[in-house]
C-alpha cells in the first residue's frame, strides 16, 4: 500500500529542494498552460521524474494528473504519459515486471478518483490500461465477481457516450481471451451489438458501427463455442440486411467501405476453412436458406462497387460455397445481368485472365473458382465439358475457352492461374482426367490439331517464364497422378522423357530449382502410376534411366527442392491463394497436399531395386492367383448350394407324394378288410342256410354267383396292394438316398 | 426455426461427473467415452417441445475443475435453469453438492430452477450413493431430482425437458419477469409483438424463415 502511504497520508520527508521545485514548476505548467504541446511536455517531464521522486510527484502532481486525464483525454499521447506517471508512482522501480496487485491498486485508485466524477474518463483509463497491460488487467477483471458482466451492462447504458466508451473498453477486454469472449457473449452481446448496428443504420452508420463490428470479430474469431452460439441464436439471418446495396453504388464513404469490409470478414469467420467441417457446413446452409449468399452474389454482379469491397465479396462468396453442393449449385446458376446474360463464373474468369485487372482481384477469382470446384464432381464435369469437342458451343464464351486462352496467353500470371484452375477441375476425379485427354487444340492453319496435354509439354519445353512452367508442371502432375492412361499419353511422345531427364540432371541456377523439383515429381508420377503398357517406358526402364542419367540420390535431392522452397509451407497452410506480390504466386494449396502424399511413395519406388520390385510383383501375382482360386471355390460352393436346394425341394415333394400314397394304401386296406368281413358273414350265412332247407339252394345258387364275383374282386385288390407296396418301397429307397446326399453335400463343400 | 421461448441453462458439478457427456447426449445423441476435460465453458443448443410450444434451450457446459470456478461463476446470473450433477459412483462428488448449491444460490437469480442429477446410473455395480440419498438431498433443498446415464441416454431427455417444464410453469404463474433477459429467458420472435418493449426499428421479422 505504498501508494496510499505516499499519496494520501504521508508527509513528504524533507524533499530535496531542486526536485520539489522542478516538480512544482511542472505542475504549474500542467495546470495553467493553454497549449496542449506545453502540457504534454510538462507531463512527460513529470513522468521522467516519477521514478526517482516517487513520493514528491505523487503528492504534488496527483490532482493535476487526474485533471489531465479528464480534460485531455482526446490526446492519447498525454494520456499515456499521465498513466505511466501514475503507474510509476504506484509501482516501485526495483521491480521490472508489474505485478497484479499493483495494477489492481491502480484500477481501484482510478476508480476512487474518477469513477464517481466521470464514468467516461474511468472507462477511457481502463481501456488505456488494458492496452498497455492487457493480460494482467484481463486476469483481474475475469476473477473479480461479476466483473465482465458489469462491464457488459455498459452496452445497455442510455447515455450514448458511455455506451460508446464501453464498446472501446470491451474491444480491448476481449482481445485474445477466449474465457472473457464467452462471458461477454453469454451476457447477450450478440443481441445488443446487432441491435446497435441496426439502430445506427448498418453499413451507413458511423464509427460506432465499426466499433460494434470489431467487437463482434473479437468475439467470434477462433472461438468455436461462440460461433456455435451465434449460429444457434439465428444471428446469421440478421446479417443478411447488411448486404442489401442499391443499384447505384458510386460514392460510398470511407466509413461505409470500412464497415462493409468488417461485415464481410464476419461472414468469413463463420465459414472459414479452418473451422470444423460440420460447423462450417451448417453455417453455409443457413446462409443459403436465409438468402445471405444470394445477397452477396448480387453485390458481385452490381455496378459501381469499390474494387476492394468487390474483391472481399468474391473471397466471402468463395468460402460460403466451398464444399457445399447446394451452395455451389446455386452459384453455378447465377447470371450476370449482361446482354445476353452470362454465367457469373464466366464473367469472373474473364477477370482472372485479364492482365489489366488488379492482382488481388484475380487471386480472389481464382479462389472462388477453386471453392466452386472443391468436392464438386458435378461442377468439375461441367467445366471440363465446355472443352470437349461434342459440347463446345461456338456462339458463346465458355469457361473452358477462357481457361485455354489463359493457359497459352503471353501473360505468365494468366498462365499460372488458368493452369491451377484447370487442375482443380481434375482434383480427385479420374473421369475428368480421362475426359480431358480428348481435348484437341487447333494450332496454326494447315497444321493438324494437337492434344491439350501435348500443347502443355510443348510450351514447357520452349523455356517460358518460371511462373508459367511451374503452373503447367503442377497441372500435369495433378492430371497424371492416379491416372495411368494420362501417363501413357504423356510417355507416348518420345520427346517428353528426355526433356524431363535433361531438366533434372542439369546443374541450373537458383531460379530453376523449383522447376527441376517439379520435373522430378512428374517423372516420379510416370513411374509410380505406370501400367507398363509402353514397351520402352515401363517402370523398370524408367528407373534404369534415372539411375543412368541422373542418379538416384541426385533425383531424390531434386525432388526435395519442392518442399524446401521458401513459399511452399505458406501455401500449405490455408486454401486461399494469398501472395504478397505476383512473383510469389508459385504454389497452389491443393498441390502442396499432392506433393506431401506422393513424395514418400516416389522416393521409395525409385530406391527400390529391380529385385525387390520383382519380388513385389511376384507377391502380387501369388496374391492374385490366390484370389482367383478363392473365387473359383466360392463359385463351386455357390453351385453346390443351389444343387442342395434343388434336391431338398425334390425330397419334400417326394415325401409328400409318399404320404399321399400311404394314405391311399391305408384306405384300400380298410376296404379290403371290409370286403373280407362281408365275405365271412356271407360264408357263415351260407353254411346256416344250407343246413336248414332245400329251398335255400336257389338262394344259395344266387349267392354263389355273388361269391365268385367277390372273390375276383378280392383277388384284384390283392394285386393292387402288392403293386403299391413295391412302389412304396422304391420311393422309400429313393428318399433315403436323397436324404443322404443332402446331408453329405454341405460337409463336402466345407472340405474345400 | 422460430421458437416461443428461449431458456438459458448452465450445467455445473465436480470434474468428471459427466456434464459434457450429458450435453453431448442431449444435443448429438452420442456418448464420449474419454474424459475430455472442459476448459472454461462450452456452448450447445437444442430445440424441444413443451405443451405444443417450441422451446429453444441454450446450454453452457462449465468446467468442474476448481481453477475455473471464478470464470464459471459469471454464468450463474444469466441462467434460468441449472443442472447440478454428481456421480453416483463417487461419494465425494455428492458430498460437494452443498458447496455447489451455496455458490449457485449466491450468484444466480433467486428463481433459477435447479435440477439435481445423479449421473452414471448404468454403473449400478459401482454405486456409492443410494438413490434415496439423492432424493432426500433434493427434497431438503427444494430441487428436482433424477438419476441419469449419459452413456445409455437413460433419463437424459427427461432431465433437460423436466427442467424446462418447471421454468415454463413458473412463467405461467408469473414468477419470472420475462421482459428481463438477465433472467435467462427470452420470448420468441412471434410472441414478441404482444410484448412491446423498447425493441426499436428491428427491420421487421426475418423473411423466409431461417433455419436451425
Ligand atoms: N459409464 C458412464 N460413464 C460416464 C457417464 N457420463 C460420463 N461418463 C464418463 O465420465 C468421464 C467424464 O465425463 P465428462 O462429461 O467429460 O465430465 P465433465 O463433468 O464434463 O468434466 P469436466 O469437464 O472436467 O468438468 C468420461 O470418461 C465419460 O465417458 C455415464 O453416464 N456412464
Ligand atoms: Mg466437461
């Protein structure tokens, strides 16, 4: 509590006259001078004395300093000196690192001196303190009960001045501190800020809107929890009206440009490629459903929009559609309001291959095109189709035409952009890689057309600018990777391999190292994705060539030039092509991924001896053989399975037949029994009758006839019975044999 | 998606009792077997229906570790509901309930609805706190009580929904001041018209009904 002892109560213990006098003079100047510069110099002088004469400055200058803080707060310089002086009074000079308690004391003393008289000054001071001692002050406020919540109440203050000062304070408070950002958001900051922005007239509003937007950016950038809250609170929908611009967009104020810039940045924060894919996808969906994307596309096609806003809008649209099929489809359907209407994609590509357009705009268009094709097989197919002979429409300019034009124009930047753009139409898409092989170009009159692939290698060998060759090599690598047919096409031209080996083996200057590396990668792809269909350029032969002409170690070293290039890791970080100068435009983000994936494989493939290769080949063959054997057995088992099923059906059919017969036999047997019974009864009757009377003879005669008849019938039945019995035995036998095959067959198949 | 009411919840309780798992089960219907220590606070949201009305729940899952206590206290005041969680297989987490409750009562608004949750009810064999004990504690302190399992999802829906029902009833009874957003309750856009506060020129309702 040095401060209180020194400032509040303690008596100055015999001050050195000179020091005290000087301080008094300075204090007088601070109090009476009408010139700001004069006061500023005086406070600066006080500051320089404040370490040595802590007590004296504290006693004599305190009130003057507080007064300065109140009256001169528009001048940040004098404010800074005054604060530093106060700080020195409180903190002893032995300590270099200010500790938390001291700052706390400063905050409290400021609070005591200023808060009640002028809240606004207090807020400015706290803001200034945050600027100089950010982390410490954040820590103090975070642990003070309801500290952040109280400061949040400032945004709801009815006095505009307080609200605006509160905004500035919160801006400083939330810088780089996720915990504070979340509390501020929890305290309804989004709602408040969006309301203020609306009240102030959105982008037409003044600096207050800018301050709100800056605070929103602080709250959302790199804070996935707050982003989720923002999305779940349906605040994305509330951004849409921000982008409703009129037909006439000339004469925007600088403030409006700044505001719109920040608004676009906010949209991008929500759909940034570095966010988790799920979060970005759901924000993209919202942005389409609420019409935000459509609104952005309107700005894209509007007239009079300042170039930097247009550029940032293109970048924003890019990230809103990236990897989202619905949004990509919508984007493909957007037309520019020209006569006749042209697809927005075509209009944008025209700018990309136009030398007169600003560099950043061309980068933005490339990014937009890449995002349109990212994970979009349909879009890729549509772009490549505009190059195919069967679908070319001679009457209108197509994306394909523009890309080819760019690829072979005299401007190396156009060459590079077009090559990279075309590469993105092939990314992870074997069909389009093969389709593109069909593209033929008409060259000069009277000469036969030449394939696009060949034309690329022709340009390459003509030794154009590094940027052009890098672009073309990246295109070829992307095209041929994972596509053996393209490799075969490439190798088919007798000049290509000698060209590559010459490039790689030569000892060239620093400038050519990247080209050498890319040539090595291309040759590596020719080996790795080679299906050995060309006698002269099998894997084996190409490897021998490397060994003879270049040397394995040399080859691998050259291959390494790519990732060792100073610009490589920059491009690997994020998808957006962002280059400080046009000359730095060398690497494409997706291409860096390809390099990372292939470098190891190719190095291994080149190092492998031919014996190892053969062994691998053999193993592969055995595996294949093994596979085919297994397939054979599988088929056999399948066949047997169906046989068993057939047999089972037969068995059940036969056994039901057998049942039927058995019941028929039982019926007949009982009939026979009945007949026998009748016969016996008749016999008995006959015997009685003959013993009783002669008159019975006649009757008996009749009965005899009947008897013979019955006998015959009986005989017949007996015969039938034996027949059925033998039939039955036959069926029985058949069944048991079938049953035995049915039970044995599965066992047999298992044995295989 | 339009909602009739929006409620803010916080989830509090010792570290490792399963707060984050309860939230994840509720919002994503997933279970996370590894303890992913929460740093500070994490946000989650879901829509539910009560009495035929859409209610949006915004939930802040706080860190149970002692070192985050001062940060998480900032969330009490603005919440309408709190899930106070302990682990039925760890008696110490039950013993700490009094401290948690004191903290909550001190920093929150007095109407905050608190639901006591005994989590991990699937681990019956390792149970250290009887269900009756939880019930008794809740009765004594005027809380609602439930045993849940974030793993099997048993009673998870119910825990969140019953808390909302209680808040909803309090609103019907006029206990909550729904015009004060600091209570953690907000009236949805379609109800706001009847509630003419200082909502100035808010540019009308959003056209074409947004999403989520
Ligand atoms: N068996 C079982 N395990 C659970 C259950 N709920 C959570 N767990 C496990 O308990 C551990 C801690 O869960 P968390 O949700 O991360 O704990 P927490 O309360 O969020 O912890 P802090 O973030 O540190 O406060 C994890 O390993 C979970 O898998 C449950 O209902 N049953
Ligand atoms: Mg957690």
